[in-house]
C-alpha cells in the first residue's frame, strides 16, 4: 500500500523545502523588500514596456504554432511506422532541446545569412529549433497510445484519411498538443540567451528587459516590477501546464498496443524517407556549421584550435570546472528531485505545494534571483557570494524542477498491486521501496541525472551572473572567446562548442539506450 | 531467484551514490582552501592579506602587473570580473557598505553620479593625486574615487575604402546624415554598450537636448546599423579591421588605430583606419575603495598603486586608454597613431545622472523600435 510510505514522506519534504526557502524564496523576498518602490509600477503603462510585452508574446505565440505544426509529420511517422533508423531519428531530434543556448546562438549566427541576423525571424527560428524535439516526443508518445481499432472502425465506416485524422486522431491528441504547446510557449516567453545573441539591440523580451533595466539603467526597482509581471503570466501558465501536464514525461510509460507497423506502399515509404531526411538535415545543419568553423581559419582547414583547447591550461581548467559542477548538479538535483517527487506522490495531497515551490526557480527571472542571492548571502557565516558553491547551486535550482517532472510520472503510474503483494509477503517499507519503486524508477532516475548533467554543462544566464575569479565554465568561456578578435580565437570558441555538442549527443544516447527501453 | 540480482543492482546504485557524494565533497574541500574570500579574514594567516579587485570583464592588464605591488607591500591581489561596467555598478550599489570586494575598477563618467549617490565608495585621497589629469580630477568633488584612465569615443573610418572610391571621409557628426554616407555607419547600441552610450551623449552634446533625437531619426533614414556591442560593431561589421564587414564607418575609440597597427602581422605601411577628431566624446574611468571593506588601509595602498606610474604605463598597450597619471610615459607607437582631440565633447555627470533613463527610453522608442 502506498500508505506505507506516507509516514516517511514527512521526512522527505524537509530537504526540498529547506533548499527552496533558503536559495529561492528568501533571496527573492529579500531583494523585493530592499529595492522595490511603489512608483515604479508606473513603468507598466509606458510604451517601452507595452512594446516589450507585445513582442515577447507574439514571438512566443508564433514560435509555438510553427513548432506544433512542424512537429506533426515527424510525430506521425515515428508513432505509426517502423522503419530503419526510427529510434535514431527520435534521439537525434531530441538533441537541440538540451543544447546550451550559447551553442545554438552561435550556430545560427554562423548558419543564417547576415540579412536576417538581428531580427525577430532569427529568434523564432532558433526557438523552433530548440523546442521541436520536445514536442515530437510528447505528441508521438500520446499518438502511440491511441488504440488502432478506433481508426480501423472509422475507416470501416467509410471515413476518409483526412476525416479520420480530423475527427478521431486529432481530438485524441488534443490534450498532449495543448500541454506541449503551453510548455513551448513558456520556454519562448522567458527566453533570454537566444534573444540576447540573435535578436540584436532592437528586440527585447521581458526577461532581457529586466536585465537592461537593472544593469544598464541601474533601475533595480523597475526591473523588479517587470519581473513581477512576468511572474504572474508565467505562474498562471505553469499552473495550467501542471494541470494538463500528465503526458509531459510519459515517454517512459510503455505502450499497451503496438500500432507501429512497417510502411506498406511506396507512397508511405517516400513520405517517411522525405520527412526523416528533412528533419535530420534541419537538426544537423547548425551543428555542422559549428564544427566547420572550429577547423576553418581563413579559407583553409586547420586543426590549430583543437590543438589549443586540449593543451591550453585555462581551457582545461574550465573543462574541469564544468565537469565538477555537472557532478555536483547530478548528485544534488537528483537527490532533491527524487525526495520531492516521492514526497508529493506518497504524501498524497498534503505536499502538493512542493510542486509550486520547486517550480519557482523557473518562474522567477534569473536576474532577480541572482541579485537576491548576492544581497542575501552576505553575512558570516554564510558569505558565500565569493565562494565557488554559488554557481553549482544555481545549476541545481534550474535542474531540480526538470528532474522532478521526469521522475514523478513513473512513481505515480506504478501499480499499487505490486506494493500490496510485497507487503502481504512481509517486506519492510524500506525493502518494499527499494525492490519495487526504486527498481522501476531506475531508468527515469538515469534520464533525470543525464538531463541534470546537460543543464549544468550548458547553463549560461545564472552562471554569467555568479562567475567569480577562478570558476569559468565552458559556456562562459565560449562567450568570452567570441567577444575577442582574431579568427584562431573564434575557432577555439567553436571547438569548445563542438565539445558541448558531442556531450549532449552522448547524453541523449545514454538516455535513449539505457533509459527508455527497459531491457526486458 | 531474482533476489540476488536485485541486491547486486542496489549495491551498484549505492556505490555510485557514494562515489558522487565523495566527489562532491572532494570539490568542496579542494576549493575551500584556495577561496578564502576577502570578506572573511583568513584566521590561519593573519598577516597575509588578499585584496579583491572588482573589475569589468574587459579588464586585461599585463599578467604579472600586481607582482610588484605584492613584493612591495606583502598584499596579494585577486581580480574578480563582474560583467560589464553597468553590471558592476548595479551589484556594487546593492551591496554598498558590505561589498563583494575591496577596490573597484571601472566606473566611468556616465555612471559616476549613480555610483556616488549609492554611496559605494569610501573617500580616499590618493598620494598621486597631484599627478592625475586635472580635468578628470574636477569631476569628483570629495575624492570618492580617483581617475585612472581617459579615452575618447570617436568615429573611426576605413582609410582605404574612402581612398579607393575617392570620397572624402566624414569629419563631423552632421556629415553622417548626408546621402554620401548612406548605409555606411555601424554603431553599438547605447542601451547595451558603453562606447555606444558615449556616442549617444556625443550627439546630445553636439545637437542639444532638443535636437539629438531628430538627428538620430535622420541617421536612421540614412541607414545606420545598430548592433549590440562594440565588439560586434568593430570586429564583425566594420570593414577596416580584421573582420570582413562592409561598413567603413564605425563608432570606436581614439586609440583604435594604434591597436590596428601594433597588433597587425605583417605590419601595414600606413594605418588602415583613422579617427574623425570632431566627433569625440571624452570617457574617464575611475577606481575607488569600496565602503565597508575589511582592509581599508591595504585597499588604499592598492588605489595608490593603480594610479602610480608603474601601473599606469601598462595601460596604453593593454587596455588602449590614456593613463590618468600625467607623468606616465606613453609608448611611441601608441602616440604616433592615436588621436587626442583638444576639445572633446562632454556632458556634465550631474546632467547625465538626471536624464540618463529618459534619454535611453527616448532612444529605445524613437530609434530602435
């Protein structure tokens, strides 16, 4: 019985609550109480703010619509057909989602013609690139769960393919479409790195405007007002996503009916081949352009940059720093994420508030949180502002909500019958947990750890804010190298970006090979 | 049956977790030793003080420049980079009285009033004060900070581009609105870049508070390209530097031409870029002791060192600025190719402080969007 765990869940909630109160709630409240002034709210009615809010909203809407539209055909072929390289294709299109923003930013600067640099179009293209794998996975998973008999019945009753899709398949996919759409909207709405790199000075989202207000104008109060307005919008949306969000991480749920079949005629084969080809090229093109730049100095091929990044002590140091922080992030965020996921599910409704609490790091703008951290941890014994610890803690804060959402569904969907049986047979609570729950969530835990690793390796926004003397991570190094003149130095930045791409591909490989397919 | 395997799996997980844990704690141990922050005085070694010098990201003096200071005083210096100048001042203002370091390098005259209003600094009159540039000294009333360097933000142009086409390069700000120079100018945005801001202030100094936004409208109609930062403008879009940009006029520094000459290989016979002297806006940078430092005396010694001849002479070829110390010798190459306008454009720091936000808002709404 799940009730057996209820007692333990009381203890599990402690760690996540402490972490969130200490590192998110306290700093944010602190900065609000210190810096906010009532008359700054007038800022909300100025044309500048109106423009920013309008741009933030419409680019997010367009990105979302286009992503959903483009993801449909790929979701269709991966959910319905078995073909050579199917799993590889699913893995491949997932790579962009975990790529560091800096890497995607420079990749598109390299790939896109200069005429559309610094435009809304560039931002939207990058947003589509980022999110499209996620959407395919969500929709494809749901699609695979649609019982083929439903469609057969419709066909027998004389429905055309279009009619079948519109009246049977689409309504059944509606929930997952909505949840994927909200998620994408959220990502694009709070986008920072992509907008800074590709948008140019004329394009500002609320998130980048918060940064400009606080840093360039020194108007921290105004920045906080903007961040409150963002918090309200995003908060509402998050509540909606968690409500509809049951399918989010459902890729690990097994499908009950196999609707996947081999393509039957030439038309289907052609359709599959062309969709697969187009999406492969779309995913790979920006990545290839990064690799190309790393070995191209002037017009000639040259491996000098690669030689440097493996011998330069400074770059080696960043590499070890990045790895160190990734290990820390994996250890801490999977632990805390697991604790809170377990607490929420085992404690039934009592600890539902943890859901909201652990989402805070995503909802609160990075600048607000960063400034809060600086003014909060400034007294002994916790004057950690200069300590290296702040940055990996920030990585953990970003990773925890994601980890939680990966682990939760697996625990929730675990049939209680198994636990009942084990208890009847006399297992202790602890033994029951580790022989049943732990064993079943193992793949999800692995996935969570891998994603936490990717988050830490790629984190840029909070890191750039908390960087101190000796702890530059790889994405920060890329951005610093790119701002220096000289083609060989630029090539080094692209070489490091290539390393991060390889890491992300490896992570997805691990997740998809060991994480999803339970070796049964 | 399966029990044994389960146990085995669990042992593996446990081992992994233990390994991760020990790795994490290993990181803690190794870093806690070399990271004694200056705010927490190191109890084991009380006579060795390490100062933290907060500076903007592009602060790149010679690598061992502080060794002489350490040798002389026994005080070590660690540089902590804190983003661009704006980020630096915002963070210092929020932590005023309980600072993240001991000395701050890099407040410029466009942000000076903001920093002084926030009471970031504790006043100190450096012993080198009489050697420092007089006009720069005048900007500070109570020795809150000391001027450390000056520079000029000016239009630079690609000499060859104009020679090839037999067009006269632009010499004034007004000239930029003429059809001859349509689609030739690239500028960094004043919102995100400090030379960009200086250039906007130059236009305000030149055309007045009533005329400058009109002027920018005309620049816009004449096809000005506004980019995020100076790097992008100078190295990517400008045609006269290492990039392959196609715009021959750029907002940069009076000291950019010597940088092109000194770091080029092979060295060109004549300077590839030049400066339009009448378009320059004077930037002054300051350093000061942060109020609330635990090492007031050592921090003051560091400010003395930053304004001393030894340190100041390092600046021209590393930061490409003019030393504030008038006794510092300038390298011949630097003097030969750089341009020092006699009457640079300037705006009173008080006036800037009062209008900065309004001006930038105007710029955002009328020019950028």
